[in-house]
């Protein structure tokens, strides 16, 4: 099934792997998928010749997904968008009034402790994909390993940018996270999913989370294509 919505489309990634998703850890760590520049904060121009010169400051770029796996990091959930790594972000409806903490233990990807004090429509973990052309792709999907102290039902989808916004193509299987860690794999067959655009300026894998307080351990997440 698919659904469409309108929003300004973000710019297409400047570099990438020409329509093929990385299937190995070495490929995932390449800058084409995960390296983003810092955001410069340029001070206003001074017209006083005697004023001291101000230095331009910049925020450091977020770590790559590969670095997130190997490092030990933690932070606060910053609604409505929390950036964990380049291309890996949590987005939430502001009406949810989301708060909480996250951490990335060494050897694991992400652990979320989420609290929602409002009523909203959506919350999802977004992974940027560099897959503009699916003409030569037989299957596109993902593999992950997850766990949760209490059972969580998560709905994955592939979001493709369009001229007017985006369209969502949902995977056939839900992701069930339980106290016992387990693996999950699913893929879309572009040739038989007519609602899935063959070409798109940008794509994301989105894992839609429950709109309630929850804890979720995403031990690993890998996009795949065949």
C-alpha cells in the first residue's frame, strides 16, 4: 500500500553510490552516504573599523552511522527532530510533546527512552538512502536486530521524494521488538509495487514507532538491495 503527502522536497544527496544501497559495513562507512558538512554560523558584518574581528564558528558534523556503532555516545531527545548520526534522525509530531534520552553503547546502534505527554500523529526513525534509480534493483529493503523491554510493533516504509512532496510505500511485514533480541528482514519488489517511483530525488527508510511512552533498543540497522 502507499500514501502520498505534500512537503518541500529536501535536496538530493550530492554524492552516493549510483542507485545501489551499501550492503557491507565498509560501504556504509563511506562518506557518500553518511558525511555531512558542519553548519556555519556567520556573524553579522561589522561596519565599525575599530571593532575587534569576530571569528566564524561552526557546529561539528554529526558522526557517521558506522562511528555511532563503535562509539559510546548519549544525549537528550530534542523534539521535534533529534540527529543521532549523519542521515539518521528521529522525527516526531510536535503535538506529541516528545522528550527522553538516547544512547549508543559501543557495538550497538541506538537505544531510545521516549516519553510523550501529548497527542500526535506520527513519530519515526529516518535513515537517509542514496537510491535515486531503482531500474536495475530487484529488491530493496533492510535488515535489523532489535529488542524492547515491552513488546513494540513498528511499521517500516520506504519514502520517496516527488515533485509535490513524497510518497510512502509500506513494507509487507511489521517489525515486532520483544525482550529477547531478534533479527528482522524485509524487502520491496519494485517491479510489482507500482506505487513505488522508479526514480526519486531522495529516499528514506522510516521505522514508525508507537505514539506512546516506550523504550527501544535498535542494535543494528542495514539497508540492503539485490
